[in-house]
C-alpha cells in the first residue's frame, strides 16, 4: 500500500550533512556569513513540505458483488453507482415503528457514549488549533518598572580608583520605566509546522468518524434491544394464550375424568402440560426487564424508568425483504470505522514529515521591541524607542541518534496504520457478507416455520376432533398442542433474529449516515 509521493527526504538529509560541513569552514567568518550560508540551503530544497505526501489507499473491494461475482437477478445486492449513500429504507426507519424512532432520536441527544465521543472530538480540535498556532508569530508584552541603586562597594568602586583627588563617584537611586513586547517567529521553511497541522487535522477527522461510528453502534444496539424486547413480549403473549387454553382443556378433562369418560392419566398429563407452559413465563419476564434496562442505559435512564413506556406489548418490527445495498466499492466511503483508520493512516504519514523536518536547521526571527526611559513622562516619546532584532539558526549536529530513531518509529507506525486500514476494510467486507447470508437464511427459515405452524394447527384440529368423537387419545392432542406451541415460539424467535439480522446488515454497511449528536455540544463547535 503506497502512500508516498515525495521520495526526496533522505536525499535532502544527505545534502544538509554536506551543508553542516560547509558551515564549519565559515565558522570563523562571522555570524552574517553563517546566516548567508544557511539561507543558501534553500537551494537544496524547495519550499514544499518534506516527508511523504499522503495518497488515499486502495480499499481493494470488489466492483460488482460483495461475494466477488456478478450480481444475479433477484439478489439483495443492487448496483447504484450514482448514489454513495443508502436511502432511508436501510435503517431502523424501515421498521416503521414510531416508538423505536422516538427512542433512537432521543439516544442521539443524550447517550453518554455519544456525548463522550463529542467531547473527544472537541479536545482534538483544540489540539489542532494549538498546533496551528506555531505557524504564527509569538508576541509577549514585557512592561516593567524598577527602582535601582548601585552599591558603592560594587562596580562603582572600580571606577573610583581612577578618579583624582580621592573623589568618589556617587550615583543616586534612579527609576527605570520600560514598555514593549518580545517577538519571535519560526520560519516554517521545511514544513515542520505544516506537517504537524496536517497530522492534527487528520486526527481530528478520525475522531469525527469515531463519533459517527459510536452513534451508529448506539443506534444498532438500541434497535437490537428493542426488537429482542418485542420478541420476548411476543413469546410471553403466546405462552399466556397457551396457559389459558391449557387451563380450559384441564377443566374439561377433569370433568370428563370425574364422570369416568376419560382416564385419570389424561387429567395428570394436562396438568403437567399446563405447569410446563407456566414455567416459561418467569424466564421471559426476567429477559423483558433486562432488555428494558439495557434500553434505559443507552438513554441515560435509571433501571425501571422505561417500564411504563415499554411494558405494553407491541408487534415484532418487520424488516423489508430486499433492502438496497449499493456497490461494494462504496463501502469504504460509507463505514465510519474505515474512514477513521484511513484518517489515522493520513496522520501517521504526516508525522513522518514532522520527523524528517527535525533533521533540518530551524530559522527564527526574534527580538524585543519597546520604550525605555528614566522618567515616566519621557517614556512615550519617540526617542525612547529601543529594539533588538535579528535572525537565528539552530542546526542539529549530534543528538545520540534521537532524530534517526524518531524517524524510524514514525515510519513503522505508518506501516502499522496501513495494515490496520487493510484489516478494517477486510473485516467490514466479511461482516457484510456474513450479515447477508444470515439475513437470507433466516428469511427462508421464517417462511418454513410459518408453513410448519399452519400444518401443526391442522394436526391439532384433527386430533381434537378425533378425541371429541372418542376415537383418539388425549395424548395426541397434547403432543399436537405442544408442537404448535414450540413452533409459535420458534417463529417469534426467528422473526426476532431476522429483524436483528437486518440491524446487523444496516450497521455493517455503515448505517444511513446519521448525524444527530448532542445539541448542547454541537452548538459549541
């Protein structure tokens, strides 16, 4: 994965090694000539920033199908080269559930993980502004007032030794007033500061995508918990309906058993079946409570806060049969986690330029400028002006290998970031394919279970008719009833899993580019 356009840094470092030797020859010819020689270094390098220039890596995703093959007719995959975003049908909105929509919109405003990610982004932007400040001149005000008295036994006594006739030099106390500022400006000839700003920009961008990834993960987790909650409630509803039917059957069997029409074993079997159905309820109630609390945690609510709102049973959200997916090559532009690691790769590449620039001389223009006077009323006059102004140069000569080690470290970190990018893209591709397989498989399974329920109901109907006519055993009725109950519970579980598969698919494709973040923090950006 090539992310380097500029191959000149090492050559430029060699040139400046020659330059340092050249400067040694001029060492005895004064500061002006040394400065002239240093400025001639511009002939060895352009004003372009040193270090490699970043190039976006190739995600190496297929151009046709997520399975690497042409898209067959009737497939869930549909090519849409002109649209880089998925429409609203590939998000929680596809469920058309107003309660789910309200909860997710609320999560975008108050979820604690999203708020923390927002604050991290604000920190990064402050760090970027801090890095950018190095490109501007620094001014520091330096006014002061001093009352001074020279010691007669100090430097003044040396002057008294040369005065004739034992005369003594007497300097009374005096005041010194000064107002001004110190100025300093580092000339960013080699792009040291520009590369730092580039790296800070990329790091801030990485946190933008991390926050977006956090938001999508929060939405997906909330949608999954909500769907599973509705699935558990549907199972409880089925179990309660079966408890009611089993209770009615038990009453009938007991009556018939008392009259001697039905053997006692049928009554005991019916009672056992009733208790078996009842035993399912406590576990489902515990799951319901846990899922409500899980949703409450995502919404910054204490345990039990959403019980009144979510305890009313609602249908399991139904996912669309064939959601649009877009072409695989768009995945790298949709998924925030991929764009995050790409931004981190950009930052790592820019940091190489920062390390390379450390090998080059640093040029500064600095000096104090101000007003100085022994009388305050003269301080503001033009002839009170004083200044010191001039350039300076700092050239690294010996550092024990620190600069070389830093450069090697930055190059290694860039390679590591490139591997992380490749792994993230490959993992995203796997997630999409696995989600597609699960979604299609569970949809087929759901259709089969639906047919199974229809057959089980017919079996139960026939078994009851035979029992009522006295030609069938009650155990056949219990078996048919038990099979129908298991099929109905299995159907709700499969419907829940299919809807959750859709949420996984939505997340694996990068969501619908949602951008709803805490309003109180967004207004500060």
